[in-house]
C-alpha cells in the first residue's frame, strides 16, 4: 500500500510523506529532517514575521495532513509520515537563526535527531498517549523544544 501510487493519490499524502522521502526503507525520519534545510534556505531572506506565519501554516496544516494520511494507512504514527520532522526542524532553524552557516545547522540536526529517536519523557508520553495528527506532530515539536534548549545552553556556555 505504501508506494508511489499512494504518494500521488492525494496532496496530503504527498506532503505528509515529505514529497517522497518518507517512502525510503532506511531512515525516513532522518531524510525528512534534511528536507527542512532547503525549505529554510529558501525562505531565509524573508522577514521573521513571514517565516513564523509559514511555521504556523506548516503546523496547523501538518496536523490535518498527517492525520488524514495516517488514517488512510490505518497506522497510528507511520514512520513514512515525515512532515512532522520537516516542520519541527524547520521551526528549529527559524528560531535558532543559523543563517547559512553549516556547522550550527549540523548541530541542530544532530540534537533534533537524538531527541526524536530517544524520546525521553515527556516526548515518549505524548508519543504513546496523544493520537491523530496532533500526536504525530506534537512529539516532534517537543523533541525540537528540548534540542533547542540544549543548543542555546551550549551557545550560552561558549559565550
């Protein structure tokens, strides 16, 4: 059921599956996270207000598209749905403002993937107890929050 035909069946599926990267057999979440980078670079020169508006649209829209795609797949939180990683990492980049510097982007990427994979409490609680599109999105946003806390703590220590 999870193939190109499913991907192209509905625009929600196409977006939720990260424009196709969610079909990867290996590390779809990691590949999805990487999709956030060109999206960020594309809007880097936009005003901060426009960037935040896009995050808001990505988040609200993501809840619906992830829910719709998960229902179609009949799986609570399919690993093929990577819009949650894309939008959470995109938000991290906008908040951290690493500009076009690859090293901070790499640091943010690693921190996000650690929290997204490890899922310490309360991320694991949300992952297990909140369903639908909100649950799919929320655990990744919490992972982004904790990753940003560590990132900014490291920046503060360097100063």
